[in-house]
């Protein structure tokens, strides 16, 4: 049978309210003596007392848990951000329930409903990004919510995003400055916030340098490794292949690197590449990878702090959008080519 605070009170010969106040770290507030506090804690340890957080949560209507929704936990970017969020949540006294939607909108809807039924205090959601009716329901019910990485301009909610447009345009301009004109982009899931901004950055960079847009060099349909692999294979087999590829996620990059290797091409001698997301292994490749680095630590920290503010106000606090700047890290995966290069 589980040990209760009544058992502790009986053995320590103190009141139940005294035990409750000590265990909830309110001894000083209620002027409970140090000796009594030590006695209660010692008795609790001797009886192997374990607090019932579920019952306490029902009583206080708080569970000290945050629901985190991740589109693809196998993606190094999302895995890294999840770890950061967990660390900051723990620092502020919250546990984390993490669910992976596998980039499936129906799974996202079902998992959010499941976590609502478990009484999480608030949500940090990195949505699939193609639908938001279910998120409007959370906001209508004043449930604290922060959207991270992907958001919707139509929703008035807290969000933390990176300036994807700036990161993409700087990446492509870097390739253009090195003389590349046939630049392919392997994009992610169409019509999502992040992909749309990165695609727009790609197109505007080409327009800025007066390079005609070639629709055949705009490929891809999701953020997965298989997408990067297949599309890069096809690009390299074109009659006139690109001289450079801009990949728009960690997993796409991994797939592209696999395809490049299998085709016997060398980076940057045969093909140049710039990636969005700076993977941990990027500096250690035979040709260290030039990449757009997202401030993952700041993203995770800002999301947790925004959510805690929202939870304290019970979803009533004015909503904020925090936009963080990425940084292009230049390494050695881009070759400088001249105007006489046959593939320019």
C-alpha cells in the first residue's frame, strides 16, 4: 500500500498540514522550525514516501508537464531542439511529454488530443505545417501554446521562428558569388512556413543576380533523407546537371551526400553544396560543409520561457513572435568557378 502524508504525520507526531507544507517546500513561509522540517523529511525517507503527482495535479489543476510535439525526432535538428527544451523545462520544474508525428497531420491532431486528456499545462508544437484548425481550438480554449520553427501567419499565438528567408538567400548568394549559375534546390514539404520562406529566399537570390529561374532545378517534396537521396540522384544524371545544390534540411543533406558519394562525385570538385541546418558532423567531412546554422539553443530557451509566461497568465497574456537570425558558416564545400566553366 502506498505511503500517504497521514502515515508520515502519525509517525512523526505532527499535523498533516505540517507534513504537507514541509513536502511542498513551504516550511519557511509557515514558520515551521528547522528541527520539525528535518524530522518530517527524515520520516518521509524512512517510509519510502513517493508523492502522487497525478492526484496533486488534479487537486491543483496543474500537472507540471509540458507537451512537446515534434514532426520528426529522427531529424538531428529536432532531436537537438528537443534536448534543449527538456533541459530548460526541467530547470523551471516541468516534465516533458514528447510525441513524434512523423510529419503526419492526422497523427499530430490525435497526439495533441491525447496530451490534452492527460492534462498537460501547455504545449510547444513544431507542427507539420499544412493545417491549423486543431491549433485554433487550443487557442479558443485558452490553452497555453507556443509554435516553434514552423508557424502560421493566420494564428495569433506565441511563436519562435528563424528568419528562413534570410538564411536561404544568403546561402544561395554565397554560391552565386563563387560563380555558380546552375543552382538546384532540394526543398522540403511544400506550402509549409519554413519551406515557403526558404524557397522564396532561393528564388529572390537568383533574381538579384539576374539568373533565370529553371523549374527543373527546383525539386523535392518533404524534409526526409529519402527525398534528398532520390532528388540528388536525378539531378546528377541530368544532361546538364547543376554545379551546386542547396539542401533545405539536415535529413535532405544526409540523403544528398549519400547520392553524391554513390555517383562517384567529389565535393566540391564535381559538385558544390550548401545546407540549411548545420549538422554536428558538418565540420568533419572530407570537404567540411558550408551551412546555415540555426540558433537551436536560443530557440529552445525562448520557447520554454514564452510558454511559462503564457501558462502563468492561463493563456491570456499578449502573444509574441520571436524571430531569430541564422548564420552562414562558410567551410570548404563550395568550389569557385569561372565564367568559362562548361556547366555554368
